[in-house]
């Protein structure tokens, strides 16, 4: 049995990643800040092949992360994939000169400290898997190659997340494959109604990185192809 955890999965791309993993027969831990929302999303997906376990998780709260890690250790004894999907993009996120520091701090707390703390807390469980993966949902907005002004906090959080991907890939060496991916511009609460992609396209590369035997480690992808850092 392969166990995969998805953060921020009560809606948007995270929920769709859970749906696709479940369809493939994996055991999925569907996490949300609000347990009731996790349970509702899990119920909605439950018609697929795999088993879905709803769980409470606030990635900006270290106690919440530790509690979930010990719950999963007791229940499953290992974790095969950690998918760091949860993120925020504040409407008050501006260029660096005008940005309120509280917006910057809150964005980094969820989008960067969250995945970093998740990786540290779940490393012992990932190391018990014989084919462990970490997938970080980054963005082209964090790519140096595509860098522009505006949305300073979100951009920096995703650039930092990509740095974490490379660092972890070296630290884990070949024992955990760690990759970043950009889902493209996707119709969700974050992406808005005019976005070009639906959630199934947005989730595809994350699911592939979590499951395909051929994927490398320490790379950045979009549409299953290498994307510039
Ligand atoms: N949509 C796009 O066009 C796009 C483009 C590039 C990259 N991405 C990335 O793709 C990922 C998914 O985006 P999305 O469009 O699906 O976003 P979304 O619709 O806004 O969903 C975000 C999810 O993150 C959760 N979340 C927020 N703060 C959290 C916290 N502290 N702890 C746990 N969960 C938290 C939200 O939970 P609540 O419901 O409780 O708020 C929600 O489930 C993100 O990493 C995003 O940066 C998206």
C-alpha cells in the first residue's frame, strides 16, 4: 500500500491531485485547515478506487504538523509521497517597495516555512518508504527566468520553495526524490475564472512526479517537461 499526503486539499488543485491519486488506487491523506472541509472533500472523492483519509493540517502551525506526523506514524508507519500544495496569494501582495511586512511574513509562513517544516517533520516517515517523493507546488512566478515586478511576497516564496527543492534533493540524495512543478494558470479560487487550464491539467504533473518510476530528482517541471529555474 502506498500512502500519499496532499496539503491544502479541500479545494482547487490539491483536491484534484487527491482525486487523481485515488483513481490510481493510492491511499490518500487529504489535508485541510478545517477538518470538516477535509471530510466533505474526502466524501466527494470517495467513489474512486483508493482510500481517502481526511485530516486536519494548518501548515503555518508547527504543532498541527507534528500532530499529523505522529498520527500517520501510528496509522501507517511510513509515507510514500508528500505533496506540498497549500499556499496563499494575498490581494495585498504588491511590489517590494510598498509591500506591508505582515503580508510578506504571512505569505512566507504558509508558502515557504510550511513546506520546509513539512519536509523536516515527515522526513523520518519518508525514509521508511522504498520509493519516497516530495512534490512542491511552485510557480513560474518564482522562476528567475520569468521574474518580473509585483507580487513580491508570492514570487519570493516560490523562488525560496525551489531553493528548498534543490537543497532537499541533495540532502536526501537518492533516498527521496524531490521536485518542484508549476501547474500553469489554473481555474481555482487563486487562479480566477479567466485562467486557461482546468484543475485536471493543473494536477497532472504533480501526480506524475509522485508516482512515475522514471522521474529524476532536484528538477523543476511544467507539463512533465523541465522548466527553467
Ligand atoms: N491556480 C493557479 O493558477 C496556480 C498557478 C501557479 C501555481 N499555483 C500553486 O498551486 C497550488 C494550489 O493552488 P490553487 O490554485 O489550488 O489554490 P487555492 O484554490 O487558493 O487553494 C489553496 C489551498 O491551500 C489551503 N491553505 C491555505 N493556507 C493554508 C494553511 N495555512 N494550511 C493548510 N492549508 C492552507 C487552502 O485552504 P482553505 O480553503 O482553508 O483556505 C486551499 O485548500 C498552490 O501552491 C499555488 O501557489 C497555482
